[in-house]
C-alpha cells in the first residue's frame, strides 16, 4: 500500500523545519559583555533592525544545601541587572522564530526557521557574525554544532497504519531493522564519534533522533540530525586581520555535507525524489 508523504515545506520541496548553528565558547562571557547588546548599546540597533523582538535572560543563581540524609536546594535567585543571555528574533505568523540570534554566556546560537537553501543560511550566519565582530574578537570556541530538524506527515489511503517503509530505507545504517515491522509510534536514537576528514583536529559527534507518533492512522515524523565538531584546540572566531576566521564557513559546509550523507541514508529513493534530495547538491 503506497504511503502519502507530506514534507514540512512542500512549496520549496524540502522537509526542513529549522536549522540550528551553535558556537560553544571555550570560556564563559563576562556579564559586562552584554552591555553592547542591550538597548542603547553599540550592537543593539544593528541586530534589532533585522530581528525586532529582543528578550533578555536574567542570570540565575542556585544555592544548594546538602544535608546529612538528602540534598536540597533553594529556589533560583535572579540578580537584578545581571544578564545571562540576550536573543534577537524575527517571528513568523505562527509565533515561531523565522530567524534568531541568541548570545548566551557559554555559546552563540543562530536558528533559521525559514529554510530555503543552505547557501542562504550560510550567508545570513556570516552577516550576523560580521555584526557581532566587536563582541567576538576576544572569543575562542571549543566546538561547532549544526543541527537539522526535518518533519514529515505520512498517511495511507485506506486509513490503516502501516510500517513506514515508504519513507525510511530498510537498508539504513542508522535505524534498527525492526522499524519495518512497526505500525505504531516509535523512537530511535543513534549516536557515535568519528574522526573528521577535515583540517581541524578533533572529534565529530553525530546524533540521529527519529521520533514517530501515530494518531488516527496519521504519522507525525520528526527527524533531528546533529553534528558536533569537538575541537582539540581552541579556535579564535576573529582572525588577526580582524575579520571572521576564514575556516568558519568551510567547516560548516563540511558539517552540512555530513548531515546530508546521514539524512540521505535514512530515506528511500522515492522519499528523496519527493523532496528533491541530492547528496551532491549543496542545497
């Protein structure tokens, strides 16, 4: 029985709900660094022009008191004026972020919720890194992360739930073969380390989370593929010429290519044709 497969974005021919890019800092930012991001700061208006919703996150303090028999902790205390993070967003009509730049004490997170092509995402990330250049100049990163969330809806004409063998390849290295016998909800989590075939020394952590829920014979399929490049040496975000480190764009292109290889392995050829998937295409 052939499945009816509906990807997240039929208009643009892909299933990508959002893309997350993370730069994990080698050391936490000092609270005073956020001054330039707050209202009246040098970087605030530059970011707000594109990302008008601004949310400040207060720094929280947790006090733990360990007793003889058990451990207790007091409620978290926010310190007035102490910023733990600040985010700038552009919001879609449904309330989700179309684009978000979130500066935390330990990381910079950039989320794209309106995906069209990887080249466009890469260009936007570069634009926001350029804006943040003054803030990033003393910062090194310990890891770089790229995560895709893909969503499908799957149903069958007869209204009878069937195994998702029209969507997922029975030959996939990243799914247990037993999925081909399951006509109900299931979850699969697979993770492993590899040595990256790239110029930066380190380890590559790959995680594949597949979550399937079924209701009234309709399957909601959520696929999260994450690649985290854990660096052996700290990587400065700003080079000696005061420009964004030229290795940043190629390393994320590498993570993107790795993500396509993993995602392509999960799907059947028919499902890949549906979303115009081509492992050699940079889209």
